[in-house]
C-alpha cells in the first residue's frame, strides 16, 4: 500500500490560558514488588460521579464518569446477521416497520451542525478522538467524493496522534470561549472542557511540560468559576490522573512523583468533599503507591484520610487492613494464626522466645525467588540462635505451593488454607493486614514485638545481630495438628 503522510503544523500556539477565557464568567452549573492479581481488592464504580459530557473508562479501569451525550453522530444502520435460514415473512415485516420508523425520526437525529458553531467543533473533536490513529482518509485526485485509506507507520501514527491532541486543544478552547457566557449552552461548555483537559493531560504525558502547567492553571480557573460544576471537578480529576500515571511510570526511580500524586489526591478531597467514592479511590491508590516506593508517612496520611472522612465508601475495608499493618511496628503481634500446607495449625504465640521472620510470598514472584538466598543465609546463620521463619503463601493452587516448597527445599512452616475461598489475597491474614504485594517481609523479636514491617532483607542481618536470643529461652515451637 502506498504510504502518503503529511503532518500539518499549522495550528497556532495558544497564548491565552483558560483562566483568561473564563474571566468574568460567573454562571453556575450543577516494580519491585508484585501485585497479587487473582482478585481485585477494590473494584467499585463511583456511584456519586457527576454527570458530564462523556462516558469514560479511566486508566486503572475503576473510574466511571457518568455521561451526557455529545451532539449525535449519525448511527450506522445495522443489518441482520447472515443466517442459513431466511427471515420469516412476519420478521421481515417487523424489520421493515422498524426501518420506516427510523426513517421518520432520522431527519432530526442526523441534522448536521452548522460549520463554525460550537456543535460543529465538538463533532470534529469527537471524530478526531474516535478515528483510528494509524489510518487516514485522503481524497483521490480527480475523483471528487472518493477517498483512499492510507496506513501509517508507527512513527507517523505517533505524530498524527500529537497533531490531533493539539487540534483538540485549539478547538476545545474555542468552544469554551464561545459558550462560557451562555447558560443554555452549559452542556456544550462541559464538552469543550472535557476535550481540552483530556488533550492537555495526554500532551503532558508526552513530555510537554507547558501543557501540565496549563492543565493546572485551567483547573484553578474552573474551580474559581464554580467549585461545584462538572467542569471544575473533571479538570481537577485530570490533574490527579496525570500525577498518578507519572508516579506509576517513575516507580522507585522518582519516589517524589508518588508524593505529588498523594498531594493532588488530598487537594481533590479538600476541594470536592461531595466526590466521596472517587476521592477515596484515588487516596487508596496514592497510599498504596507511596507505600510501594517507601514513602510510609505519605501512605499513612492517605489511608488515614479515608478512615476519618470516607468511612461509608467501599474502600474503607481495604484501608482498615492497611492501617492495621502500618501501625504494627513497635506493637506486639497477637492476631496471626492459620492452617499450614501440611494440614497443621500454627499461631504466633507458639514462637515466644524466638525472633520470627514472616514471609508473605507466592510461587510466581520472581523477586521472592531472587530473595531466597538471603532468607536461607539468615536461616543458616541465626537458626541456632533461635530464628524461625514463617511463610504466608498467597497462591491459589496447592500444587504450585507443593512444587515450589519441594524444589527449593523450604523447611519453614507455610500458612495456607484448604478452603479455596481463603487463598490468594483472600487469605485471612493477608486481608486482615491489607497485604496485596508479594514478597512482603516482617520481623518480630523474641518478645513478640514487631521491629520492622515492612522489612528490607538487606537490614535483616544488622537487626538480628543487635538482638541476640539467650540460649535458655530457646525452645522449638510445637506444631498443633
């Protein structure tokens, strides 16, 4: 296929920010660790999401924004599927009646907006957003009304996507400017805001720092215009989403990104207290990410905010477990017991007088496999001094556990439940303490007090050498069956 491509760089840079466009407008309107993936710990739609211009499934698949409608695009007529048996006469008559009814209603539905109007520009943005980015339609020379499809290379498709986002920024700003002073056009205004903010977010993710700043400025301007409006909420939400994606991509290399995400989530909570479910969801995501990159204080703040301000959301249960775990350090571990792979039963009080290394693991975790030599080295070095290792396995299948234990000669006790509904992240201990990442390590001293949760295995030797166990206190714990 002939490749024809031409990216037009004819859009002009927007020199006026949305804050200027809205001046005077006062109308109101309504890794290292591995996630355990056998179940979604939280998978809830935001029941109180505001109405807005578009339906949207967000990046993490847990955000749902309720929708109004764009100016209607002409729906394609659906034809009955081919079938070995022809339609009956009665069915053919019903189909004909339906088509006649559609035809009678179609003039109003398919009316094209006038060129240059906000409706027309929104139609352009909808088409830019929906059309495949790796194909373009180009007029055929000397054949008016006929087009050919041109397939783009990946590089050309990337450039075409950038062109579309920039065009959506331009058109979105125009729609906002043309509708801002007309309350009856609030829905069109909201559509323009949606497209503008989404395009700015995507361009910022492509490295255009000025778009990130403009997104922030726009969100502030819309909040000043009407702090309860769809436009204010959605623009602020795009800023939260931008910082979330940047934080997840940066990971441990730039932990400050996670702190920024947490800050934006807390600001969203302060500005929009009515957005309970969505706020709690982003605070939960920010807390988990902060904890993963080692920002325990930021994580605790996010989880505590959910506990105190959003107790009636579906995210409270997950938060309770996480906070219980984050508050373990320096406390005596009392709630820790379960059945073992061998069919026995153990509890933490059986290990009194012994330091205990607790290992949350799964057989498919490469990080845990890489960590095994460190654990086994500690076992060999401190086992005679009383160190015990207890595993909490988060696999779903016992066969996988048995194979791993045998293959790697794991001699320690492993808590694993015979009831399949108590496996994986449904493991009662994992749920009680909000553990969804493997491997996770804790260290409990000989007095039963948690000295590190989480524990960096590189610090294990130093911690154990500082707290030797007296030989008189040593007693091999019994396994109750």
